[in-house]
C-alpha cells in the first residue's frame, strides 16, 4: 500500500474490532460483521443479506440447513443493539428471490418490523429482490417497513446496489460479494472483505449463505484506479490487507 493511500484510509482499531476509515471524507467504521457504520449520520449499512437463500435451494431439491435467514437476522439485530442507529440501509439483494418473503417464518418477518421501530429503515433495490421489496407481506397484510429506493445520498456518500463503472467518488455498493485470500506459514485462508481506496467502498455480503468473488477479479479490481485496500473479516476484528499480501 502506498503511503498516500495509507494516510487517506488511516485504519484504526475500534472496540468492536472494526477499522476506522475515511470514505470521500466521511468517517466510517468497517465492522467485523460486514456492515459499515457512518459515524456522523448514525447510519448502519449492510449489503446482500440474501434472506431465504436456503429455502430457495430447497425448493429446487438441493437441501441446505434452513437457518440462514435466522443467522443473518441475529447478526443484524446484534449490530442494531450495539449501535442504536438512527438509520439502517440495506444495500440491495436483501431477499434472494421474488418469493423469499412468503417463505420466511412469521417470527422472522416480525423481527424485521421490530428492528425498524424508532429509526429510518431503507431498502435499496437489488437485482434479486426488486419485485419482492414491493410485495404485501404474508400474515401482515401490508408492505415491508421503511422505504424502498434505487439510490440514496448520505453526506458525501452515494449508496447503490451495483458498483458503477468509472470514477465514482463516494460510492458505497455491494453486489459483488468481495473476498480475499491470504497465505502465510504454509496455510491459506479466504475471507469476505471490504474493498476501498478511500474514495469508494464495496461491502462484503452480509448474508449467512453468500459466496464471494476474489478481490483480484477484474470485476472488482477494475473499479479502482490504484490498488485498493482489502479489509478482511476475522473472527473478532477486521484485518487491513495491502494488495501485495493477497494470494
């Protein structure tokens, strides 16, 4: 990592195990859950929850443990309890497909409503869930809590589901599910990660059953004019990795 980039990002350890970075001048914490906290705006951002992915696979005959939505909601609820955000923004692909909401357990749907109480709750449209977000919720006879939007501006940040080509200062996006692999002492580990150069950031997938795309893939690496930093999710902290450490 070059000195200028390192100074711009200025990663600092936080009690939650996250990294403090500046994204286009906005102070943010990259959390070990995979969510991002925008400090001045008290906004929690998480991308690609892919709720009910397990049940979608089961409907096609590929059996997976049916606990992915509950595990994902547990993690989101823990972040809300820890930070008490004024606003929660979900960056798109919050549901795996158009029928996900109908397959959710009623208690999980109720948890979504409870988490939204007392705060702004905003859903960004993703390619998987654009139709699902506007459906009437079974058993409740009403739409999901909060507001559905295509993009959202928060201070210097512009939130969108899919990263846009070219220089996009302040862009906060998901969609690509970045992951980084590091090798040391004959061992290799692959972990979901944030990717940022201090001007834009791509968040890891927050969902329990989501895969990952190598950060060195041109679909991710090609979005940055200079080599970015990968911030890999560890068990209890986020690890700032320079590009030359990636395997």
